[in-house]
């Protein structure tokens, strides 16, 4: 089976491609390489960026011809966190929403039967004291989350007997990748704790979030692809585990216990995070019984700590423009690598 991974050069996409290849899939990619100079560590540590045939192209410019000989699409490509989305909300909607719907329509026209969309539990926004599931009302409060909700709704309407979309709302991701993101909670906490001996909280730590390792996210996509159509047809699945819902301050405690000689500190003026949601994962465990999480925050934090120690991570690395995504984009616009619409100037439509 030939699988197209959009965003194959990204944080999750690089790892997902590694796993797909290890399971014998024929994998191609599509990525505009916004962060091509942000590769983390040596491939002997991360597994490296898989060498596959991929199209260096902006999602907004994909054509029917680009989707030839594809059996399934794992659609990861997006401006993928709140700071990036706030950089220019209109571009976020253009890429994450309109670009995703356009890709799905092209895929349907090309007769591609499986389309697995990478959504996010952030669509629940603020669930108050409630535990939410796939039937709960969504409450997106950021451009990123709004773009995901809009894309889900529009792509769902395309479903028919020949086109089977599935929507995976992943928990907050963490874990090692060749394109490591340091803006994610667990990755960031371990980085601060290792470099400064301090788990630094930038909020008051009371917000709830579910968490999942990127290798488990990748395995969830593959489980959906391997499942019979009638099990996953036009379905939404939260990806995670009930026991992996934590308040942010509890995540800090876990990291503190993993990284020797560290302590917890709160940034001055830290306030509650409006994004707070506890999520139920019963649906995916029943529909895909073979899919079980292999990681938890403690094991993921230990993985990161061991790697940070091995590479000698320092604060300038993860807070500087090489790895801080929003700063990286701002530099790329300033120095003419990207235009104001976040299109790479060296890529022709």
C-alpha cells in the first residue's frame, strides 16, 4: 500500500514515516520544508529523517497530478501550534482549514479511499469540570483549534462509499523526533529542568490536558489504516488514554522526579491557562482494541532527559531561533526565505 504523508518532514511526520517504513509500507511525502534547518541531533540518536521520495511543495498548491498512485493519505501538514497560528490567523485558516479541505477533495477525485486527518484534542478548548468525549460539544478558543474543527466538519461531508475519512484528535504530544519541538509541555519542561535544574511553569499549572507520545500517535494512524472501513468510516477518535490526563503542575512533578536535582518554579505573574480539558478515550480502545499506548509521561521524559544529556543541550539551543518555531518563521520572513504568506520563495507553484 502506498501512503502519502503530508508534513513528512515535521515533528510527528518524521517519526510516523520511520514506523510506516519499518512496517513495510510504500511511503511518499509532501512538505514545504519550513523548518529544514531545524534538524535535532545526530541520526544515530533520533533515527534521522527518513530518505523517501517527497514533493517539496506548499499544501495550498497541491494538484491532482501530485496524488497519482496514492492509496491512502495521512494528513499532518499544518501550522501546528497556537503561537504559530496566532502569527497570522488568516494564514492558519488558509493552510489548516481551506488547504486541508482542498486536499481532501482532490484525494476524493483521484479515487483515494482512505484519508486520515490529524486533528487535536485542543478543539475542546475549555471543558470546565467536564470530562469530554467525541460526542461532546467542541469549544475551540484559538485559531489553530478553530481551523481543525472547521476542517473536520467540511471533510466529513465528503464521505461516501468510495471515500473514507477518519479524524484523529490527538492529545498533547511529546517525545523524541529528528524535528524536535521544544514548545510542547513535556519536551519543554525536561529541557528547562536539564539545563537549569528548574521545571519552569509559565502558567499557574491548574489546567488539565491529556498527553500522548508521538510514537503512539503514529501507531494510532496505522491502526486506523489497517482497520476495516466500517469501523473507522467518517469517525472521530480521541487518541490517548484516560489515565494520561494530568494537570500541568502534575506533569511538572513527574518531570521533577525524572530529572535529578531539579525543582519546580513558576514564572512571575503566571496565570491560569484558558485551555483546559480532560478527555475520555474509551471509543478508540473499543474500536481499535489492538491499539494500546506504549508510553507514558515518565518514560517519555526519561527518553528526552537521556538524549538532552547525550547531546549537551543548552538554553540557547531550545529558546533560540533554530528550534523555537515562531522565531524561526519570523527570521525566515525577515531574511527573504519566506514571503508574508509563509510561502517559500524558492518553491514555484
